[in-house]
């Protein structure tokens, strides 16, 4: 096991004004079908390290499943309870030993790839067995790679990043990332009232705009489900259970947005997706690892909502894939 100590200090990601500034992903190499990037797409060569609690990692798990890559890219799940030593592997219910390198902590993958790494260890991680290093720890890049580079072995009929919609998908992703995906964290990890309000008002302004958009169309980019939908979904899934209470994003709940709530239920009920959701991991991770926000580590029992209720989105223009 490495003797390095991973960083878990969020103060390194706090501005002088008390705002949360997410660190940049340091590993940004890419896998390509032709191998011109230096990492050729091959079955059995790559491995995903994920947490089922993390929305950034969850989107990679979903795309891997939708693309039929479960037998092509292996996967292991870390313990949802991260401490000062970072994400760990083990024998607990719902998480795994590291089958690739025998690592005890995910930080070992980071230090094996860059012995000078000094940032916060994050998930997901795409690992290359051949070069024995991290290819990418940026979820936005990983889902794009999963969408197309392994099509020789996956389901090439599923295209979540179609060329004719990429400009719209990218613009939507930029807005949703800044104000929603990362917005809930900027609100939750704010150290001042001003920083909190600078995050929470744009968050709900964007949710209102998305509510309006989805009242007239089935998916964010129109008729087809895309990466933009799945990137938003993983935040919406956690909203009422975690962000509403834990991160003080309590102006309105997800269920108070009729179109967003129906949209989220449709994606939850998408074939294969519900099996990627683990609310136990989600709630235990957030409520039991952020001691500065929830020092008692008590995990709320709610909310009692029905993710299997009919969503009624079929009436809107759109097709499943």
C-alpha cells in the first residue's frame, strides 16, 4: 500500500469569499477506436472505478450499461463511506475488492499514475490495464468515449451524442454543469451566506427554465435521449434525498417541478437504469462523510417518493433512443 496521504481537505477548493471551486480533473487522456490517442479501445483492457453514491461516477455506470459494455469494460465499486484516507475497497455489502491491482485505496491508482499527485482523489476513474495507469478521471470525457469508441463490441445503435445535436447538447451541459450539477455542491459547501446565495438562486432559476423546456418536449435536446439527459438525471435523482436537506437547496423539491419529476421518473424507469441506483450508498455517503455539514452523521429515513409511478411522458414528441 502507498505511504502517500490523499488530500480530502475541501478548504483547498474554497475561494477567499467562501465559495466552492471544484478542482480540475488532472487525467484527461482519451481512448479511441483507432488507437491514435495512444489508448486503443479493446475489450478487457480497461476498468472503471466508481462510487454508486457519486453522481459524476453514476453517469458513467449508466452509459456503460446503455451501450452494452458490461462485458467489455470491467467495473468495481468503492465503499460509500470515504474518510481521511479517501475512497477504499473492501468486502462490505454493495462494494468490491479491487480485482485489477489489489489496491486497498483508490489513491493508490492516482499515485501509481503520478507519484507527485497532490489533489483530491475523485471518482470515476478509467484505468488502463496495459499501461497500468489512469487514462481519465473526468466523467464528461469518459461518457463521450463510452458512447462511441467501443462500438465494435457494444451497442452501436445507441448514440447518446449524435453529431447533429452536439452543439445543443454541449450548450445544455455547460448550463446544467455550472448551475445544477456543480451548483448543488457550490451551495452545500459554501462557507459564507453570500457564497451560498450566489449558488442557490441560479440553481433554482435553471431548474425553473428546465421545467419549462421539458413541459413541451420529452428530452433536453428534443426528441432523442442524449448525454445531456443522463448528466442532469444523476443530480435530480439525488435532489430530494440529499441536496434539498444536506446542501440546503430547499427552495423547492424535485417533486414540486411536475415536468422535471416526470422526466426523472422516465429515466429512472429506462431499461437497466434502476439497477444502477443505490439510495443506501447515496444517503450514507453524503450524510456520514461530510462532518462539517452533518456532525451527528445521522442518515434521514426519507423521503417517501415513488420512482416507479407512471411518468406520462409518452404524450410528448420524442422517441426512446
